[in-house]
């Protein structure tokens, strides 16, 4: 297809996917307490619906930006 090998297509698909997954993993590490799990329900707090909406948009945009960067890296290796 368009002169691309299977390796080229894998780069174009998997680099953005890997970057988005890596970004999601980093988001998780930013949002949780890395010292350990919560030990009581008093330590747990829930964000308001508005804050959840804003965080969801932020997460989506961050992962999209990572996917674009991953695509650029994949295309760089094609050249």
C-alpha cells in the first residue's frame, strides 16, 4: 500500500499508540499517591463533576498531543 512495508505501517500505528499509553501511565503516576494505597476511607476524596470533566478533557488533549508526537517520531524513522 503506497510503497510502505509492514514495518513502516507498524511504526506509523504503534508509535502514536505507545506514546498515548505512556502518557496515560504518566497521568496515573501524577494523580495517585506513590507512597502507598489509601489506608482508610477518610483519605479518599472525590472530585466534583465539573473538575472531573475538566480533568477528562485535559487527559484527552494530553494523550492526543503524545500521539501526535509519537506519529512524528514514527515518520522520522521512515525517512
